C-alpha cells in the first residue's frame, strides 16, 4: 500500500540536501521566497539553503540532520529544496527512513534520488516536479502551476495533467520571462511505435544520471518495494537524462534491466533531454527502439519531464494512466 501525505500546503520547508545557493545567487533564492510569501505560503528556511562549497551545501551529516529535522517538524507541510545538485547520494546513509512521516517532498534532478529512495524504502509517495527557484516569477506557466493541485489531491481521488503547448529549448538566466522559462518551441510527445499509446501502472522514476547509483544498494531495492507496497501491480517508469550521451544512457538502462528494475513493467516514458548526444551514429531514437524491443513494452519520449521545462508533476507510487496521441499527452494519477 502506498501512503499519500494528506496535508494542506501552508508551510514550506526549504533545505538543501544536495546543492545550496551560493552567495552570488542569493538574490535568486530570495526572489523565490518573496513570490511564495506573496501567495500566502509561509516558509521555513534552513541554513544549508544559503551555503555552497565543494559541490554541496554542507557536509553529509549536516545536510541529513537538517532534512530530518524539517521532515519531523509538524509545522512543515512540504519539503522543497531550492534546486538539485551533485552529491545528494552522500546523505542517504545518515537518514533514519523509519522516522520519516507522511509529508510531501518535491523536486527534480539530484533531488529525484532522494524521492525515489524515500518511496522505495517507506512506501510514502513523493513528488517529482518543479524546484523552488523556478517559482520565483510573477506568473507560472499552466503546466508548472499544477504542482499544488497535485499535492492537494487526497487518497482515493485522481488528478489529470496535460502536455504543455510549448517548451523551453534554451535557458536564459539573464533575461527571465514572467514565468521564468522561455517557452518557444512546440511540444510534441512521441512514441516508438509512431502510433497512439496508453500506459498504466505505478509510477517510479527520476533523473537517470543519479538514480542509477542506488542500484544494488539498500536504497534501491525495487523488488522489495513491489512485494511490500504494490504486490502484483506493474511499474510505469518515467525517466529523464540530464548529461549522458547515448552510449552511457544505454549502458545505464541495461544495468537497470540486469538489476531487475524493469521486471513486470507496463512501459517507460522519457523526458526531453539537453544531452542524448549520439555516439558512432547510435541515436537516442534508435536506443528507444532497441529498448522497447528488448523489454517488450511501449515507450514514449520527449514528454514534459526534467531539465527541459516545463514539467508535469509525477508522484512516485501513484497509479497512473498516460495517453499519448497525435503529439499530445495526458497523465491521470490516482492516489490509491
């Protein structure tokens, strides 16, 4: 059984279990804080949010301690790190997963490693979606803005999100738009088959670059999670690639297959990627074709997920139905 946090989001805890915000970017974090306060949220800001050195906000023990404090602070309804980073994996060994209450944790990139580990270890649903600093604009695009509706969905209810109209091809941090992103390119969800596809199953996923590193560890036991929390149900993987070329991505996906992560799955959806550089003529499109054939499941790609915004909010553990047809998509998640 999956446990879904059932809290009205009023107090947001901001802590940096991966990268914090260095002095040069304090204004970015402050802008996000002010925008959320304007929307009547209260924020509790941890010390790690304001510090950054040697690729992390603080040492692993300090990061884990502050995270656990906020998780166990009854006044905090949601943990939302400022952004991702590089070394979240260091904090996992210092966390007490048995003491984590039913509380939303949301983010993406390196934070997706924390999200997946929490859900696999505890059966508590976690939210893969926007990070804090991307909410600093005076407006939100219609895709990103659904994060709060998703987190306010209760057990037994369902919520649908649709594909974006346009996505951002390039970042322009110097000239942010009212919604922060520059959504200029037409969104097109694609399938390996070239035909409409429908996927349904229990969602698990994140940024492939980082979640691959818990394969074979106590934090990445997908089979134990299946048996304890979703017996007999298929997994629907959602994945996105931040930095890997196509060969590295294929090696990683093959390792996931060897580790049993792709046993009893209904399909895979991949987000748009700023990477996916072909190697020796091997393209990501061919990779998707090969993987679909190897696993015997449908695959969709270029969906609204990850480092090429905007992105839909995906809930680890939720039952989802994903429909892809004529370049458009719909994600319906049921909290059951």
